[in-house]
C-alpha cells in the first residue's frame, strides 16, 4: 500500500489528484467545525459534558458519519448521510418501479438520470433531517433530554433580541441543507478530479477525525494497560475485516466463439466474483435504525413515570449492553444481509445476460439451471458474510461490558467504523493502483 502511494506521488498527474483530494478533505473538515447561525457553542459544550454517559445508537451513528459535527449543529452537521439514505432508497425502489429499472439498464445516460434523482432526493431528505434535528435541539431531546432548555446555560438555540425564533430556526435549517449540498458537491469533485470514491473518502475522513480524541478518552477512563490491549484487539479485528472483505467466490464463465461480420468474438474465460460480504455495511445501518424505534418511543414519556412494560423496553431493547439487545441486533443484521443481497444481486438477470452473449458456467446448462446454481452459491456464501457482519457489529457491546464504561458513543473502534474505514481504504488503494497500471501500460506501448 505504501509503495502505491509513493509511486503515485512520483507521477505528476496522480500527485495533483492526491493533493486536490487532500485540499477538498481540508475544506470538508473546516465546514464540519464552522458554527451555524443561532447556535450557542458554549451551551453545546456544556450539554456534551452532561451526555457523556448517555447513549443513542442512531444519533451516535449519524454523529460518527459527520465526524462529530451533528451534535454541534455545524454547517456540515448532516454530513453525507442524506446522500447515503437517498442512494439506498433509490436502489431499493429500482426493484419496485419499472421506470427506474429501465433507466438502470440504459447504461451511462440512464445512470446520469438516476444520479440526478438522487441529488434531488438528497436535498429533500436534508430539509427533513435538518428540521428534525433543529427541533430536537430546540426541545433538548438531541442530548437525550438531559439539557434543561429552561436553563439559559443549556439552551442550544437561545432567544435572540429583536429576531423572531421562527426566523432563526428557518435560517439554521437552510444553512444545514445548503451544507449538505456543498458536501455532495465536494464528494463529486473528489470522484471526478481526485482519487475517486468521493463520498466514501468523506465518510472515511469523518470517522478518522474522531479516532485520536476518543482513543485518548478510553486511555484516561480505563488506564494504559486496557488501552493498549484494546489497540491490539482492534488490529486483530482489522486484519480479520481485511481478510473477509477481500474474500470472494469466483464462478468460472466460458464464452463460446461467435462470428460477427468478418470477425470472430468470444472464446475467452472469465469469472463472476461473488464477495463473502456482498451487502457491505448497509445491513448494520438498517438494523441500528430499526432498534432506534424503541428509544424514540420512550422519548415521548416522562422517564420518571414509566409503566412496567416501558421500563422493560428501556432495560432490554434500549440498553446496548443488554443480552436481548445484542441478540436482536445480531439477528436483524443477518436478516437484512439476506434481504439486501437478494435485492442487489439478481441471479436470473445475470444468467440471462450470460446466455445472451454466449456465456456459460462449465458443467451447468445456460438459462434457469445457471440461475439456480448462482442462487445456491450466493445463499451459501451469504451466511458466513452475515455472521461476520453480526459479530463485528456486536463486538463493541462486549467491549463496553469489559471496560465497565458507559461512554458508548465514545468507542471509536465500533464495527461500523472499522467496516467503513477498511473498505474505503482498500477501494482507494485499488483506484490508485489501477491508475498507476494504466500509466505503466501507456509507457510500455509507446
């Protein structure tokens, strides 16, 4: 990996791309710390100190993706999450809406239209999410209700003399929405003029920005011995994640020779790479969002006057160290892994495309037998992939129990963070190596 970056820095055009990417990342981190109008950051810091022992899985996940900017309501507070949500929604709607499926099959022109729809949906979701988070901040629920908004010390959006509150809230929502649009544009700039994978690079940057401070907080709260032991375990987990993320089952495909005009085509051998982790990190996001619903339900009631069944929900379905919570999280991840893989990979469509171009799997008849064979292989390799995602995701919960710390949101080496950072790192290195290979080929051909 280091040799790839060293070679890239020696190549003039690749060096420009790397420096351009670093500059865009710097702008992104600047916007993540830029204050939004109407927000009192002194009161935000006071609320953050009060909520060090609180936990909220979905908000912590969103705060992780924004590099800690969400709970500070900065200009880039929403980060790239609205774009990720819009992309997932359109990907799921492609299976349901024939028009979107037709656009996906049209190639580059159809993909450009889908990208445009994704941008519009991103801005719409940004308005909704910004309004929700501003309302939560205004009522004190953004920090789990621990900040009393009647106390001027903890008012996130204080009253301003001569300025109506509705105007302050409207400007704040528009600022955060515009920040999402700028983040989306920065990601596309990295994709077009940088090293590629712009949105993923920004997420990687947001997660990496929190590692030093949060790692130091573990050292301060648990001691040096446990800190270095956690670092060692994290390195083992990263090695496991790299191994699983690179693992794939290659289905051999043979193409028969065909005469088209005066030329002979085909007669080549290739393969279909089926990754063990075909679903990526999406099932973890789905499971975390679903398990947030019980916590959202409890926020509508007074925590001092909960009914018996509400107390049971608080102790079992809203507590990350509860055995029931860990078990439900694990099962939901397995379910959503199978669900998402079944949507994103269609064996029947792959088999038909192979048959159309004269391809076949050796020993398997084209058409439906090939589709059944692909479905059988995919179902077998999805199980270890689902178990892997579930184990990596619930592993931090056992760290919480072992460390005897209640700072759930301050654990920087969670399953989602490791999965995203390792995946983005591998993809970025592959992009750089492929561009280096193109330049080597150019020099060889000349």
